[in-house]
C-alpha cells in the first residue's frame, strides 16, 4: 500500500510486463509540473524512487485533481483540507504511520490504565478511500478506531495487543505522524488459534463521519460514540470485495469495491444515528475472506446481515442496468430493502430473488445481498459514479433495514 496524491504523484501502477514473467513495470502518474523522477538501487535492498531535486522540489506542488467523473462532484472542495489516506504499520511493526496529503499536526495521549493511545488531529479529514493495516493474529495492534469527531478533527484510538506498549508520537515529516510501537512479547503464535492468519483479520473500524449538516461541535463530545453502542439491535454491513479483489470492473474503469464502500459507510452512519449498533466487515479498502465476513456476523450474534455489492455483465451489454436484492432463507429483509429502494430511487427493478451466495447461506441471522446496480451499465455506471446518488442509495438501504427492524419489533 502506497499513499498517492503526495509529492505530485496521482497514482502508481505495478504491472507484470508481457515480455518477461520475471519483470515488473512501475508507472508513476505525476502532475504536469513535476520534475523528472529517478530510480536508484538502495544499499538496504530494493529501489528508491525520487524526484530530481529531492522531495523538497515537489513538496509545494498542489496535489493533482483526481481524474475521472468518480470524484468530480467532490472536486469543488477537494483542496480545502488535508486528508488522511493511509494508516499503516512499518519498520517491522515498530511504527504506526498516519499519512496525509498535506501538512498535519497531531497530539497524542496514552491512557496508562488501559494502554490505549489516542491521537487527535485537528484540521484534517478522512479520505473516502482510507486504507488501514491488516490487523492479523500477530499484529502489535489489537484494534484501531478511526473517527471524524467533528467536521475537521480526526481521532484515532489505538489499542495494543498483549505485551505491546506505545512510545512517543513523532513527526518524521510534515505529512506523517508516527507512533512508536514497542513489542515486549515473544513472537510465538499461541496454540489452537486459526491456522490461517488472514482468514480472520480484526477489522479496523472507521466510525461514521458526521454529514455536512453537522450540528454544533459541542454535541460531539470526543470519544462518546466509540465502543459505546446505544442500541441493542446489531446490524452487520458487509461491503463486498476490497483490497486485492476489486469486484466487478465496469465502464471507465469503475470498480465495484470503490462504489460499495462509500455506500456501506453511509448506511452504517445513518443506522448508528438511529441508535442501531453497526459492525462493518471492512471499513476501508482491504481484503476480507467470505468466511471471515460471516464469522464477524455470527460471532457478534448480529441480528441482521446486509451485504452490499454492484453487478456486472460481460459482452459489452451496457444496456443492462438495474438493482436487485437477494435472500437465501428469510425473504422479509430483502423485500424491505428492495421496497425502500424502489420507493425512493429511479432505478430499473430487477426484483427480489433467491440466491445461493455464500454469505447468505452461512450467516445465522436474516441476511440480504443488495446489488445496487451494474458498473457495466451506461445508466447505473453514471449514477454509481455520482456521490450524491450513492448517498441516496445508502439512505434507501438504511431505511429498508430500519423498516424491517420496526416491522419485526427488534
Ligand atoms: Zn460483488
């Protein structure tokens, strides 16, 4: 995972070249006013890519506008505030790095009783495509809660794994905060745990950000929501795919994983606003196995499981558009979500259908899988590229879930 939109680099592409199976081509898409870049062998192994004149030569360049319609509705307020795009573990797990696209400043505080380290960063926003570290079995971090606490303040709570302590919060450069991580334990996997470390990653939780019609800041006391669920109904929202798995790829390169994550985060935020507890199977762009997804729901004894996907058809059939909702055992939840979407959104109706999806069959609670539209369809693709449309879709899905909760008296 590499941060983009810093140093004038809009994206970084890695491709296996077609001529040699042992050769990889790296392409940097740089801004028009960028100096040339050079590649060096590093004495520590690997390659170093640097702009001519060093990083200081590019630090002052404004980050390039994101290309494509996907972000166009946001572009008006794109450059206002720095955004945090990547949180990662580096240096052999000895540092937690928080990376932004412009200068940030943060302050840290260690709760000596719980060992939880909280970092507050004013004047910053979370990127819609924030990526976090995989918190596997041997990760020094047990849990990461990331939250936009006010319109311009982000709070990050870092809970240590057993035998881990946090040191100082430092600033290696203007755009990066680094938290020192000290591991005191012996890296010896405990017995009778899951043999596959990736099959059950602990998710990082990106708590919902406040919407634009934000009430005065004072009504968001810091830390009031994190880990203190208000309701008793627990809904698991499952944004499909993620990380190495883009899901369906449609017209103009629109990727399913990027369409459904913002919708899922919005559904989660809206439900929480109504006092419903929500757990996301992934809250940023990383991979979770199908088994991992239903395990999260089954272990948490969730009341409702809703998986969110987007569709695709091949053969250039761009006239195929529409929304459909699947169920396996219990039809009522799927019907409630479908009804709500059809009431509020102008989209082709492909109905409520029975489908043998793994996440529907293996979840022990009423479950539904929403296909919000076709990334390969001309109409749906245009709509799903539009953040305002995605927000309305999220609202309709959340309303459908609330309708079901009400009808069942949960
Ligand atoms: Zn999918």
